C-alpha cells in the first residue's frame, strides 16, 4: 500500500501536471477498488487539489490601449461596457437599450448567471 501512496508523490516530484496526477489517482483508485476489490484502499489515495492562482489584472493604461486598438466601434462599445460593469459575454450580448438607465448610471442585466436579473452600476456609483 505504501508504494501505491508514494507513486503520486514521485510523479509530483517529476513535474506531472495536476490534471495528469488526478488521472493517475483515479486509475489507482479504480484498480484497487474495482479490479482488486479492496474497499479500504481507494479512500486512502487522496486527489490532488490544484492551487488557485490570482489572475493577472491589466493596468488602466493597458486596458485603454486594448480598447483603442479595437477598430470596430460596436465591438469597442461592447468590450468597454463589459469591462466597466463587470459583465459576462452572454450578459453583454443580451443587453437591450431599454436595459440602460443613463440618468441613474445603471444597467439592468436580465438572465445573468444563474438566471438572475440584477441591476449593475458603474464602479463608484451608489445604487438606490
């Protein structure tokens, strides 16, 4: 059993990817649990959890340069709206003019993630 538990550690030392490691762990669990019919061993072979990395956030100047490089005005407006309001692609694609309240600086997002309809505002603007 110790050899089976030591094998994933050996693979990590060799530089295997997290997804590759989990495939090996699943194969070992299947082999022990189904093929060898050992019910106690598979639980002792833990899955590897990939460490979360912080996303790379572009600077304000990089965002401006990116948006200025978009030649199509319609695409630039869609990208600017998505970035400024933190919208997903599907949310921007489903926006209608009636969803924009310029007086209050609010965009109403209908059928967002999870089917929710929520108002979104420009950063720094308090919603009433």
